[in-house]
C-alpha cells in the first residue's frame, strides 16, 4: 500500500462509536453520582461541578444550566489552545451531561430524597465518589472530557507547561474548602466540608483504577512486515513520531524492521487497534516509561 493511500484511510474512525458509547456510560454514572448521592446530601465536590453545586446551594441557580453555560464560555476562551477534536467531544459531553443532570435532578433526586437508598451522609459520599470516579475514568479512557477544570488545565499546560494533575488537585481542594466559608450558615457545614475532602481522593482513586494510570508514558516495540503502513498511520492519526530500526530474528536468521513508539498510556489502546487492523499477526511489546522529556511530552528539566 502506498504511503499517500495509507494516510487517507482513517482506521480509528471504526472505533469512534465505541468511544462515544463509553463516554455516554461514563456520563450516566457521573450524573447518577451527583444527583443521586451528592446533591441530596448537600456535599460539594471539586472542579466546575463543585462551583455549580455551591451556586445551587447558596443562590438556587440551576446546576445543569450553570454547568453548561460556564463550560461553553471556557471552550470559547480556550478554543485556540485545544484541538478541534477535544472541543467537539467536550461540547457533546457537557451538553449530554447537562441534560442527564437536569433529568436526574427532576426525577432521580426527588425519589432518592423520599426513599434514601443508603443511611447516612458518609455512605452517600462513598457511593457518590465511586459512581463519579468511575464515570470520569470511563470518559477519560475514551479520550473524552467533562469540561470545567479540564479545559483550564489544557490551556495552562499549552502556554505554561504546568502539570494538569497538580492544577486539578489544587483547584479541587480550594473549591471544597471555600464551600465552608460560603455555606457556613447552613446545617453541618464543617461536616459537609470534611465529606467533600474525603470525596476528592476517593473519586480520583477510582479514576486511576478505571484508566489504570493512563496518563503515564509507555514504550512500544512493534514487529511487523507492514511496519511502514503502521508507522504512517501512527504519524497521521495519532500525531506521534516513530523510529524504525533494523533487527534480526535469531531463530529464523532473517532481518526485520522494528517500530519504536513513545506515547501516553491513553494512546496505547489506539496504537494496538491500528496494529491489529493492519497486521493481526504482528508482535507488540509494551513497557512503562518512568519519564519522557521533549517535544510532545514533559519539558526537559
């Protein structure tokens, strides 16, 4: 297959439906966690959702409308800093999530208030954290986003090369702590704040479990007779560089080409999909990389 022809075929398009279904399931899980367990108990989480919860508890502003409006504003501000695909997927995600949260608040939340599935705020925190964390993990594993501080994080890393994880952690803690001062006149404000602080690590631990440390970098060695086509598609579809080296199969005593790729863990699944589609008989090894520094990864220290 010629290089020009291989570049025009988008193998990853066949996986888009699976990704969107994964994102949708994740959004449903997140919406159930928010409207079924967090909102009924007056708990504040991190991120933009936490800000919208504070505005809802304090001023009575509709969570879904506020969440959608602020996210759209952030997308417009950061349009040049993020990719078109990220913008498109985020717009779809926040629109669906806003609708799910509205439906959950209208139908699920009143039912849970009347028939509490769990006794006590602490169990609600646990269940809400499990559902929200699982939902976010599913969304991230399919290269999706729920907007909010994700957008801010991408903008900051684009221009200042800061760690997204560190940014999100600091912002989340500040939002939960601020709820104590903003909602101090409400019942059990100290207790609610503590629950919010417990909720944060629980959520992010679930995210980590679901995506299995997907933000870590990996190194892949791909052994295939179709090395050129595989390398071309990794370049064109994933925008990742490849290195081709010569090797010798000592058992067969025959020479072969080896494709070396350094990528984020979240991109490994897409690379496996490409290899499987192009050459099902290919041999691939994957190893975790402690640190990758340079263009497309972390800044050289």
